[in-house]
C-alpha cells in the first residue's frame, strides 16, 4: 500500500521505500521469528495514521532554526521522561508530546540530542522495551542514530539484547543497518553476547538466524557466546546455540567444552559430544583437550566419556608435551590415574613416566601408588631423555616427601648417573652448596641416610668424564676466600649467641648447687652422707645431674669459642661461630631435659601430677631432639641396616607435615620446549596430599549484564 509523503527527511532519515518494505513484511517476517500475533488491517491503519502525524510534526518543525542548545536539551529531556514513563505499547502519549512541540522547537535536533551517558531516544526506547515508540523513531531519524553508541559503546540493538526486547524490535533495527549485528561495546560484546549473558533465548535465536558469524567471536574476556552459554544452565539456550553446524576452527577464545567441564555441566558436555565431535575435541591455547582439563580440575565424571571414539584424546600431548595422565600425576589425583592407565601409559615428550612427574612435583601419594603397582613400579629406575630417574628429579626440585618413599623401595638404584654423570646425591649436594634451603637440607639428609654403606657419596666417574670440574672446584675455593663476610653482621650474630650461651651457663651453674631435694646436713645424718644430695639414689635425680652437667659444659664451650672469635680475623670468627651451633643446641636440649626430670622428681609424691608433667614434656623433648637430629645427623645413622636410619626418615616426614616445608614447583622454564600456557596456576593443596573432592566447582561465572542507564 502506497503512502503519500508530505516531507523528505534531509538528515538521512529512513527513505519511504524502506518504510513500505517494513510495513509490507510485518505480518510475515516479524511473526515468523517471534511468534507475535498477526497485525490486523485495522491496526495497520492506526499505525499509518500515527506515522503521518509524526511526519507532519517533523515538517512543521523544519522551519525552526537557530535554536538555543539549552532549549533543545530541555525538550529532549521531556521526551525521555515520557519514554521512561509510558505504559507498554502506549505510543499515543509520546506522539501527542511530539505534536505539541511542533512549531516550538526543531524536532529533528531534539531527536538527535544525546541525553545522560550519551544515550539517544532510540537507546531509551530499546532499554524500556517500547517497540512502537522505537518503530516510530526508526522511521524518523537518520541512519547514523540507528547504530549510535553510548559511552559504553552500546548500540540500541545491544539494549534490545540486554533488556530482553522483542525480536520485532531487533528486526526493525537490523533492517535499517545490517552492520549493527557485528558492532561491539567496550567489553567486546556484540548484541549476541549480551543476549546470551542475559539469558534471552528468543533474541539469541533471531540474531543467529540473521548472522551466525558473531557466535564465533570472543569478547575482551576471551569468551565467545558459546562459552558464555556454559554458565546459564539453560537447556533451551544450549540447544539454540549448539544445534547449528558450527566450525570449531573459527571459535575464538576459550573453548566451550572446557567451560562446561570447569562449571561441572555434565549435560552440556554430553550434548556437545552428540552434536559435534570436533567441538568436543577442541583444545585451548596450551594444546589441552577435555581430558587434560578434567585431570587438572579433578573432574572424575568427565572420564565417563572416555569411550572408544574418544580414547585417542587421552593419548594426545599438550604444548608442554604432557598427556592427561601426566597432568593427573602432577596434581596428585590417583583415582584419575587409575581411569587413564588402561588407555594411556606412554611417555611425555621429555621421555618421562608418570613417576618422573610425580617425583618432580612432590606428589608423594602418587609415588606410593606407583610403587605398589606391579606394572608401574618397574619404571622406578627408568631414566628420561636427560638421563634423570625419578630419584634425580626429587633432588633437582627438592621434594623430600616423594624422595623418602623412593629410597624406601628395595629396588631403588642409588648409583645411577644422569647424562651429566651426576647421582641424585651429587645433585642434592650441589644445590645445598648454592642455596642451602630447608627443603634441600632435608633432601640431602634423606639421601645421606640412604646411601650410607651402599654407594660412594658422590659419583666416582665425574672427575674422569668431566676433568674440567676439578679446576672449577679449585677456582671456587679461591673465589670464596676472596669474598669476606660483613664483619658487623658477624659481630651481631656472635653477640646474640653469646648472650644465650651465658644465660644457659648461669642457670645450669646455679642448678648444680641447688639440686632438687637439697643436701644432707642434719645432726642425724651419717658422716659419710654429709653434704650429699638427699635424692642421690634416685634415677631421675641422676638424669637431672647428667643433663645439667652436659648443658653447663656445652654452653661454656660456646662461650669460650665466641669470646675467642671476637678477637681474631672475621673468617675465623665465622668458622668458630659455625662450630658453636651444635654445642648450643645440645645445651638447650640438655637443660630442657634437666628441667623436666627435676620438676618430675620434686612432685614425685603425687604420682598423677608427676606422670602428667613427665608425659606432657616428653613430646616437646622429642621435637627438640628431632630438630637437632635433622640438622646434625649423628654418625650412627650412616651404619648400614641401622634402625636409626629409618627412624630418621620418619622424622623427616613428620617435620614436613608439621612445618609444611614441602611446596610444589610448578615451573618448567628449565626446558625451552615447554610452554606454560596450559595451566598457569600453582597447585594450592599441600605436599603429597591427594585432593579428591570432585564436587568442587570453579566459580567464575559472568553476572548477567545489566545497564546502569
């Protein structure tokens, strides 16, 4: 039906042929997509009447020129308040306000005015889901306003998607400017992104029917609409987005299948597998597929999809060269290793088994599991491409908990050298000389206990294979002698230790002449017992005297050494200071024991109190003794097959658990071939612990995007 035009919009308004096309297609295309009711002929006539009134008002206002910008802005504000306040579908109030402005103000200037946050009337109509007002404006404004952006670069189509407007409103905008479908806001979101974020399935369905390309695009957070749909838990939304024939190679950013695993969306994973196997097999930027991700996040349910058609994914390397079973070993997930073991037992690209990986990352639980497995346990002494066995890697990366479980195995070979002709003991000794951390000290102590009486402490072939190392040893000695320590710092250390030793000596000296129970001095005392301690025949007293004497002389030894150290060269002072460490620790242990035995002896008449004090103090004595033993292992632990050696290893494990010494090294920078993109996060749980909480789900959801306008 042709409509006469009384004016022509000079600022780029909608041409009449386009308006006619929109009106002609209203019954068909609008209702085909949205399912709205068919517009009756009477309603068409009403709409045409409104449009004629709008055209006339615009024509009457064209004669107005030289308008005050403040006045134009005020009139625009009145229209905004009307758009915000009218009821749904009531366009007559808006139109009457337009007609009342005719002849008073340039309506074209008013319609082009931007309000707060740089919003136009088109934006406002889209936000408030006023389709009739939106249609009236679309037919009246210029093309540049159809795709106009607010301060956040949202177009009117973005707000249709955000607010859940009708597909009719979206179609009217798209008919005027097809490019609006591909415009992004400051968050990198297209209208399709916003529709998915805000869970408007009908709008998503329509936008996909108009243009499928935006479904592949990533936003500023590297998330495509497919990935954003993962956290909606809306099966209808999933059907709409994943039913089309998608090309995984075109999907940008994060793979949707990985998001489904992260959010534990089992139904979506199954849907993706049924709809598109290539989409299920997608990898991320680090080359990780679904089973790599599931192994890292401890999603055991994902391995229910480990079927004949998907088994090949469990045998694929990521960019770090690891298989999913190696990732499970890194993270300490024994139950996942059991699921992957039947289909994936290959080496990684560094020639390492899962035992190598578990040893490197300190996964003591995995090491124990592998050593108990008859088949996997055969790989105990297998070298990798660099010649390192699992024992070497525990020394390289200072993992004492894993190392102890390895050295307990009877099949362990301590003599094995890597490609640099170094044993595990050689590596531990070198690291100890360079950094001297607590973990390296524990590794060296555990290896020292293990190699005692079995193998030479260092590789005997090293001076032959690498004779240049002998010169390096001599040059390092020369350099070390040339680097003198700070004398002021050494003096401070000496003063502190001297003060402690003097206090111990003073206390023990006094305790030697004020023993528990006192001395015999009464007239009835036999002459031979005069001046003797009253409790001399009691074993607790004898232990008290012995411990007090040991503490006294050890502390005096420290005092003499430190006094002498203050008078000579700083290098000799450092040496003397180091020699006082063990005597002072023995003195502290001895004085603690003397206190415990003395107090127990004096309250011995009340047996329950004496027993309570004794058994209360005993654990603390064991802790102090263990700390000294770990720092300065006695000679007898080096005797082969001595029970003390095994006790020492147990003490090391107890020390690790108590003080949380063990920390994982999640860094592969020593190998240029490895790329740390797959999993950048450091494992958060403790050393050697197995985390099997499959119900834990990553909480990284995108909140529905709502406009602040």
